[in-house]
C-alpha cells in the first residue's frame, strides 16, 4: 500500500467513526421541530450536550486540517 492509499484509508476510518457518532446521537437526542437541530433539552441524558460540544470542537479542528492533508498527500475527499 502506498502512502496515498494509506492516507485515504485513515481518512475513511475517521469519516466512518464520525458517521457512527452522529448516528448514535440521532438515536439518543430528539430534533427540534422536524429540523436537523438537536434538542438537548429533551434528551434523557443531560450530559449528551457536553459530549456533543467536545466532539464538535474536535471535529471542527479535524475538518480545518483536512485541506492541508489532501494537498500534502495528493488525495481528495469531503471536508
């Protein structure tokens, strides 16, 4: 496996984990009035809002880094 393929595989693992996180959050947190906005006030576990906030900060920083990774390794993807 060359470096480009290795980076693509690692990026796919990140995107897969992100997708799983949001799928779980979708199961645990209702949405506001039929939108895609989480309604943490109605969630059974009040700690989910804090968990989401910490994940969102991490996710945001990863997405900011991705264009540089794509450029450095000549790969493409979805930010």
